[in-house]
C-alpha cells in the first residue's frame, strides 16, 4: 500500500476508536455524564500522531493537562487506561478490597482523574505520558503541567528542553476567558520557567456551556491570546482527520525546532449539550438543529476512504465488529474488576502512605558542619564588589557563626537551605523579588556593583552539592504557585518553595490552595512537600499588606476538633493524617528546623509558613547556634521560658496566654512594662497551629 494510503488508513483506524468508545459508553450509561468528544473526535488521531512524531524527534516524556471534555476518551485511546477500569468507574465497582478509604482517599469524578503510562510508538520507541488530574476549575491545571515539565527537564539535565514536553488542551471559551492561560504563556520564555515550548490544543466547540462566542470574547478568534507572545496558530477543520493529523505533526515539529509555544485550533462542534443530560436547544436552537443534521466525521472519512479504495465496506464492518467485541468483553470484565491504583510513582518509592507510621526525626546538624556552611555562605569572592549594605550583612552573618550567638531570621533560612544543598539535594525558591526578599532580608543572589555579574553563595559550599535556585517570578500568583506545585510533585527529595510578596497576595492563587494543595492527596492520591511562605505581621501599612489571613488556611485544614489523637511519639500520626501543616514560628531556629523537617521524614505534606516582617531585624528574635545542633528539632509548642515563670509553682500562674509568631514579642514587652501587675501571667507560643500540637 502506498505511503499516503497507509497514513490515511492509520488516521481512519485512530478515528474510529474514539467515536465507538463514546457510542458504547452512551448506550450502556445513558444517564451518566461523561463529557463526550462527539463532534471533535478527530482530535484523538491528531494526539496520537503528535506523540508518534514527537518520539521520532527525541521526545521521551509528555505531560498533559486537559479539562473534562474528552478526558475519558484520552485516558482510553491516548494514555491507554484499561477499558475495564473506566467501565467499572461508571458502575462504581472499582474499589480495592485490600485497602481502606484512608488510602484510596475520597476520590473524584472519573473525568477529573489522571494516569501515567509508558506508551509504545510507531518508531518502536517508548514515550512516558502523564495526564495530570485536574479539578472542575478550567485551566487551573495548566501551570501545574508546566512546573512538572520543567522539573522533569531539570532532573534529567535536559538543558536543551528536547526530551520532555508539555501539552495543554483547552476549550475555546476557557482559552480566551481564563486569565491563568495568559499567565502561563507569559512564563513561556522566562528564566527559571521556560519549558522549551508548550503545545496548546484548543478543542473549539464554538460554544461555552450555553454562551455564544460573540458573548464570551472580544477578539475574532478564541486563540488570539497566543498572539501576545507571537506563537504560531494552526487553525484546522475538525471534520478533516488527515488535516488535523498534519496540524498536530506540524506543531510538534515546530516545538522541537524552535522551542517555543504554538497553538492548534481544532474547529469542531459538540454533539450534545454541556453534558449528555443537558438540552442545548434551550439556548442554541438553530446551531443544534444543524448539528443534528451532521454526518459524523468518522462516517464522512470512511466514505471518502472507500471512494479512494483505501477501505472497503466489508473491511469497515469487520473492524467495527471487532471493536464492539472488545468493548463488550471489557464491559463484562469490568463487573469484577478490582484494579489497584498507583499510590506514588517511581521517584516516590520509599515514602509512606498516611496509614503507615513514620517516626519523628531530629533535624539538627553537627555544629562543625554548620559553621563550615555558615562561613561559605557569608563569604564573597575576591574581586566581586557588593553593595556596602550587603557587605555589612555578610560580615554580620560571618560574625554570627564565629560567636555562635544572635543568629537572625535571614541567616537561619540560609543555613537551612545550605544544609540541604550540602546533602546533595535541590532547593528551589520562586516568587516576586524572592532573590533579595521583599524586606531585603535574604540576599541569596548578589549583584556586582561594577559589572552586574551575579554570585550565589549557596551554590559555592562544596563540590558536588545540590543546586540552590532562586527565581524572581513574573507578577503572578495563580500561575507561579501552580507552577511550583507541579515542580514539587516530580521529586520528593527536593525542597520547593513559593513566597508571596506580601501574605495577602496569595489571595489571587486561591484556586491552587483550594483545589490542589489542600485536597489533592485525598482526591487524587498525590502528595507534595511544597512550602508556601506568606509574610504576615499586623504591623502597619494597612490591611492589604499586614495580614496573610491565617483563618483562611485554618478553614482549609481538615483536622477534626472533636478528636484528640494519640500523642505518644511511637504512634503519633497527626501530620500524616492531615492535609497540610500551618506554622507561625517565633524563632529563627524553629524556622530552620521546620524547613529541614520537610525533607527529613518519610512522607510529604504541604507546609504553610507565616513569616515575619518586624522580626527580621528585631534584636530579641535571635537564636544561639546550639539550637541548630545535633538532637534538636522543630518545637510545635514553646512554653514560657522567662525566669519569673520558671521560678514559681504552676498553680500560682493566674493567666495563661496563647499566641504565635511576632505577637509573642509584643506581649513580652508589655508584660515587662506592667511589672508586678503582670508577673504571674504566662505567655506560651503555638509554633504549629495546625495540626494543633
């Protein structure tokens, strides 16, 4: 058979599976929502062709993010999730009898779930495909995909960004309407965020739920947002599978050649309403009368191939019968299917599930080692001209290590980062102005005042150390936090942090907190050790810059206040069984330990840290070097250590005040002012607010 005829035959073969999947599931589950792909099914042979061509061009990993429409079809025909598993999810029988709900989690609707698979290709190569789980919030998964792709490239030393690629699939209304799409495109060529080009695929149904395009965007095309970064846009008719395949192949060739974003706009239609139970004639009567009269793309293409002699009527019927036999067989097997879902992928091997006890470990390090690290990160190379203010900071830090006293917040953080990279692990910090720090307390990237060369002390501790990376982000919270979340999910042995410029700025990223950070382990069985730093102080400049809204994160925390858990160290699983940790440290040493604790344990949980402003330079907020040494660890609760309280019987304490963070120092100061009037008032600190200590 000539080459073109073989390709046409493959295109038809690839196009028949998605439409038969939709028809079969519709017949078996007429009242179930599946957000089918009918009307846009040529997107599937396009995806397959893109993957095959990408493999030929050197791609080894593809990370995919997509909405609910067509997801089950992609899981089946692209990622190759077993049909039995999907059919059992429709019937609600896909439960593992060997595991309880604490392991399976609460789950999610089937058209939100993800999967990974090593997929064979026509070239004989295998390509690893990761379809990320996503919430109902359209486009929320986009930055997570980009971050995971960037991490894959980092750990594989893929500096050319040639082996791992991100693919994000959109609906037309969401692509033009959701601001995070632009946030992600704006990251596409930025230092620290570029992934070598993302392929954006728009399944353009020409409608958004019930809203006509003329009411959902101000531009002629839904893809016009991509013009902001000069990305090429390939518009293709979804009724022509061969042209769709060509467009997808062209997109991956462009990406591999130029390492830039591009868009494939598949102009198609949606056979049903927003879901199969929805009635589209209510709002689009003329459009849906025309759609009802359409011959399905699959049938049009089959007729064209029969006219060309590529396909016969008998051959078509035989292949359709074979497909139906496969589907019917899978449907029968699904009735007893008990598949085990993966808990964690290969890089996460050795980490524990919530029901498996993880012992509490110390996080202090040998003082000689700590001093070596401290000396290295406070040393500026000869010939490098730092600003006089930074020169003073570096000298102060060197003095802290020499004397072992008055270690401040910035130095404690640097020691935590330095100790982690010294162990060969990776630390990545991103956020607005995070290299210097909003309050000029970090200075982890130094700039020569004569030639603007940069020097990173944390990357000059020893040969063979891990990489410290501080990246000033674009002025984005939603997109950048999602990016760092995706990055953190690739390898659990790295410390990944996102810092808000001010704590309340995290408000713009609330979807990531709600739908991923606080809930993804329950919904999708995916852990993350992401650290979120939120400056918080109640110390002036108005409400917008003073509060990180601790109450919001406490509302997201899932600890049951009616249950007192076992607190014996040999059985305590309080953090393991919670969805995240919330801390407001009052000492530099405790901040050091809580950062190190993220990696020095056998599981991962998100960590929300409310960081101070006033305390960064407050002389009483300091720690001695012994508080970082062997045998020390994070203190969830700190009692009143004042001499006055220590010297009296506990029964004489007439008032016990609980506080956290920098409020402690204000209370201490006030107690000193009041003298005898407040001498029997004890002040204790909750360093870990949730889970409650």
